[in-house]
C-alpha cells in the first residue's frame, strides 16, 4: 500500500465533475446504439469501449462521493489517543474499467503513526489492483500461462499488469486454500450401495535451476540429473457397489467406472496438508460406515498415508502398475515386441484377475530355476519383480475387489495428474519454484473441484482480516490500521 501526498483540502476529481462525465459517456452510448448505418460489429465495439469508459467514470464517482462526505476532524483511538488530520493522501486503484486515483483524509501522529479510516470502509486492497481484477487474472492463469493471461487482459480491457505481478498474486491468493478446506466439505455422503475410493500417485513438476540446486547432486551410475520435484496427487470419489467380476472375465477388459463427487488435491512437500484434507473428505462421505478403498502404486509412503487417513480402508495395488512389472519380467526371457511376450503377459493378467498372484510368482521362480534367464541384470530384474508381487500380495486380490465393486485401477488419479499438472505446469519452457508450484497446485485444485467462487469469497474475507482486523461493531468508529505513507 503506497500513498501519494496531496495538499490539504484538494480533491483530484469533484463528485459533480464525475457525475457529469458519466452522463456524457451514457449519452454517447445511446447515440452509438441508434446508429443505423453501422454494422453490428462496429456498433458492438463502440458500445463496449464506451461501457468501459462509463464503468471507470462511475467507479471514480463512487469514490469521490465517499471522500467528499468524509468528516475532517481529529479522531480518537483505543487508549484515548487523539490523532490529528494530516492532509490528503491518494493512491492508484486499477479496476477492470481502468485506472483511477483515490484521495482520502490521512491522520498521523508520531506516537500512533498514520492511518486512513476510509481505506477499511472502501475495502482498499493490498495492492493497487482491484480484487475483481485480481480474481479475473488468476482465473485466467489457472488455465493459461501467466504471460498469456496478462496479455489477454491488456488486449481486451486495456489493463496493463506485469507477468511477475500475476505470479506474486497467485502465491498470495493461494494462502487460504488450506484453511478453506479445513471447513466441512460440501460433498454428498455415500449412500447405501456406494463405496468411497481414495487414490494417490506421484507426478513430477519441472523446477527452476535454483530449486534443483537444493537437491543433493550425488546420483547412481547412469542415473540422469533430476529436473523435476515430485508432487503427491490425491483424489477422493464415490462409486456404485456393483459386482463387476463376471463382466471383466468375459470381456477381458477393465470397466469404466463412473466417479461421483470427485475432489483432487496435491502437495509438493511431505504431506502435512494432504492428510487432513483426505481425512475430512472420507469422513464427510460417511467413511465410518461405508466401505473405503485405497488405490495406489507400490510406494511404501502411499500406504503410510493411507494408515493416517483411513486405517480400515481396503488397500488395492493399482492393476496397471502390476501389469508394468509383468512386462519388466517377460523381456528377460522373451524378445521385446514379440507375440509370445504379449501372450505371456495376458495369461498372467488373467491370473491376477482371478486372484492367483501366487501362481504368477511360482511361474517366475520356476523360470529362474531352469537357468534359462541369463545375465546378472536380467536375474536381478526378475527377483525384484517377484519381491514386488510378494510384498503386495495382500493388495492384489483383484477378484474380491471386483466383486465388491471397487475400482482396481488408478485411472481417476492419473486423470487428476494430467488435469492438475500436465496441462498447465509442463508447458514449453515452464519452470517453477516450490512456492509458485504449490500455489498453482492449490488454485488449480480449487478450480477443478468447482470451488472457485466459494473460495474467492472466503479468501476476500480472510484478506480483509489480514489488512484491517475484525470488523468493528459500529461503522462510525474508525479502525486503527496503519497504512504506508
């Protein structure tokens, strides 16, 4: 918040002048609408330009009317201190209609500092940009790159904003997302015949060189330098409890399961905010009484997250991850891309679906014992695949999961990874700081969850509290918030 000092008693624009300007613009609007010789496109363009001028004039008039009505007299604050009038101060205010200058009374004393009571009454924002303009540019930025967003704003509305400012504003705007989601979720509880599904996955986000420098440089032989930082993406949704076992066995295809009330969230660092979010989501959907499934790949950290969120949930190893390990194994004893390799993998997949993971492990152990898998690297690969299946054996009862109506694939969270990260954060040349990436993850989650309007209302109220504190009982009592001189 930065003010400009003005001479006492002088207003930049009088209320009468502002009203006259607005009336003149409105008359132009009427005149443009009555032009019969112009094409509709020309008429529309002319009217839009005049509407923008009218909007700016009316905002200026509203501000001027308030400042002219302001009483100029010493004010008393807590403790009986009296702060004298110190002159007029002004600041830039950039709205969607354009820039105006706001002038109001400024009070100052050496003991109490400076304050402008009208700032709180008018809701002066932290920066010169209006809250509405900030919301617009960030709403654009959760879909398009920052640079494209500010360019579009300038092209359509003539409002200039540096790309860097939009980036800073995104971090500031995201600071209330955690608290917003701590309130009771607005989701529908799972009904009889429905189950709750939690699914998690990891997805890398390209980072700036400065952020990458914080990652330990030591790597294993042949390992590439890291260019990304891993984010944990989670989604919660409900599905119908429908026995899908027979249809999967007949068609040999996993079904497309309709996900209801899907919510997503992501965390870059260790998951301090992810846990309460998922806990609240499961609880709000009736997790205490309804069946809950937790679908993830084989990372131990994901199962640890499950233990914190819903210990009673059924753990399911993502079928697609299990399939990838079959392909790792088959290429140690059959040629890559061969029909024989494909047939072998399909046969093992069928065993998985029938709940016969033990037979797959026995098959791989038998192949090792025959000595037909040659080479240290290939032997180690098969041993690692066996260990993976053996470790996750209790999470691979796919026949039971299908009969219970649980999904056995992580398609929902993989789709969330694409929606949340790939389509917005992996564009050409994009690099992120941890702070900027987390802010975008938070704002994009709010947007994709359909919570944007509710969140922005919440954020505005929280920002007002940060700037001015709790509202006072009487609007006639000036608040003692200091502003920068």
